[in-house]
């Protein structure tokens, strides 16, 4: 068996229902190009004032979306407002990678219905000759729980 076949086989089994039929990934909320000013950067001039950060996020449900309480839904308006508020008042952060982790931690802590997050951040017009340069974080609730446990362990 080739090395890549075993993990692929496990994924196919895990994404199948009781009859063996393949399933989709379920429900997601996506937000493209949420622009928020925040204090970010390692260079001296970046410490002088807040600057825009562009956020693209995909939020995967761990349950069937439901209007029966906030625990069973991801309200995209509330999500955008909460992330914007968080970034507008937080102290200076040097790296986009750190900021991505902080947003992911906030997301899992405040939205029980969240199972997985894919979060991409970039600073617009950061370097001439590029369209964008940024970072992407892809976490599950298990990653969040492991990170949280290591922070207190």
C-alpha cells in the first residue's frame, strides 16, 4: 500500500454514513473580506497607528444549524461585530499568525456550534508587486481544546 492510501482510506471511511455512502462536509458560514483596523506589525512605523487587516473566514458547524438558541447557530452579523470589536480594542500584536490564533480562540470560545475554522488574514497593499500576502489557519475544535489545555498545563 502506498503511504498516502492509508490516510485517504481513513478519511473516506470517516466521511461515510452507516450505509457506506459518502457524505459532504456539512454546513458552513463564510465571510469574505471583513476589513477591520487593528494594531499589528513588527516594524516601528506599524506601532504608530492601527492599520487595516482583511479577514476571510469559513466557520463549519458541528451540528445542524437551528434557530432554537444561540448554542446551535453561528450568527454571521454577531460574528463580524464581535471580531471587529475585539480587534479594535486589543493591544498591539506583532504577527498575523498570533492574531489568527487569537481570533480562532475567540471564535471557538464564543460559538459552541463551531466545529472547524479556516481563517485567512492579510494586510492590504503590504508590499508593492503583490496582490496580497497573508497567513491562513485551519483548526478544528480539537485543535482549540489542545491549545487551551496546553496554555493551562
